[in-house]
């Protein structure tokens, strides 16, 4: 399969799935957290596929590496937020596991993708 645009990238598709699940999870947080941890988690989750897309649109491997690096940082930030809010007892434990498993997959894919771009492999 030829990659026509960022939407064809599996890493983008998986990161979109993470973002959707984060929205589902945070929608069940206590009202007092809607402008705190829920908002921050949504922003982090939103950032991952957004930066993958923006980097792709820049059409330069140097820029793309920078945006993939930002996406990786947002993924690590989201992972930390998930761990903390799970410990606080917000939301469904099964959904946390699903999101964390997906997020780990995205993080591995981002690392692999960055390595391939650095080495000049498409």
C-alpha cells in the first residue's frame, strides 16, 4: 500500500483511536476535574495525531522529525496523566488498560518511524 497522506499512516490511525478513547474516559471524570486533568489529558491526546499530521504536511524530513518528537513528548505526557488519574480512581480500569496498551503501541511506532526517517528509509 502506498502512503498517500498522513491518514494512511497506521501510527496516525492508532493515535486517533487513543484520542477517542481518552475523550470517552475523561467524559466520566468527576465534574471538578473537567477543567483540570480531563482537559489536560484531552489536549495531550489531541496533540499526538495532530503533530503527526502537521509534520507530514511540512514535506521535509527535518521538520517531520521535529513534529514526531513533539508527538512522542505528548504521548509520554499522556501516559503520565493516565497513570496518575488511574491512581486517583477516576474512570474505568478496563478503559485505562485499553488506552495504555494502545498508547504503548503508538509510542513504539513513533520511535520506529523516527529511526527510519533518520536513516533515510521510507
